[in-house]
């Protein structure tokens, strides 16, 4: 944290708070991604199914009358898409937080590429981490989806920053 002297006391610089918040946010998202990846395939599938069921019921309450077999068929048909959307969303959030972090370091116009590259590197290490988790394994498609999510998140922040300056 950058400290300036002000009347004999240490006062944080105006950039210190945004940098601290962006750092905490990025680390929290990385920990959450690691935690999700550390779950076994069975636990991960159950979590995806539970989330999907809540999502479906939120948008279509009439699905509450579905039988167990109908739910199983629906979740089987949509499970892959739900999991891939989760990958995209997690890394979208990471792209946003890393873009904010690099911007808080003082290079707001040049922060898109480093934020995207760092998020993509994290996505690759996340997939390698899954090699050691029961029932899971690395997938190049997941790295691509994660990378695209990070790029979209970082680009959105870049767009918001450029519009704010106008």
C-alpha cells in the first residue's frame, strides 16, 4: 500500500483503497474457483443439478410439478450447458476483478491484455489441478471457455472505464 506523509501522519494514497479492494476481490474469486475445482465429480454434479433446478424453478415455476424422472431428463439434457456457463461466469468475474486490479496499479489503458493473460493462465492451472481430483480431469475446452469469459469481463470493464472518461 502506498503511503504519503500528511502533517506527520501516514495517509493512504487515493489509489490504495481501489487496489486493496480489487486485490481482495480477485483473490476471493480465485479461491472460490479453486474450491469448486477441488470438489469430486459427484459433488460437482450434485451442485450443478441443484443450481439448475433452482434456476429452472425461478424462471418456470410450473416445473415444480415435474416428476423425478422428468427432472432427471431435463437436468441430463442441460447439465453440460449449465457447467460450461458456470465456467464462463466464474472467469468473467475473474476477468473483471483482474482488470480492475491492473487499472488500480496505474495503467488503466494497458490493463486488458495482462488481465486476460493472467486469468487464462489461472484457467490452465485450474484444469491441471483437476487432474488430482476424484473423477475430474483437465479439458482444453474448459480453458477456452474460461479464457473467453475472462476476456469478456475484462473488456466490459475497459468499455466502462473508457465511457466514464468521456
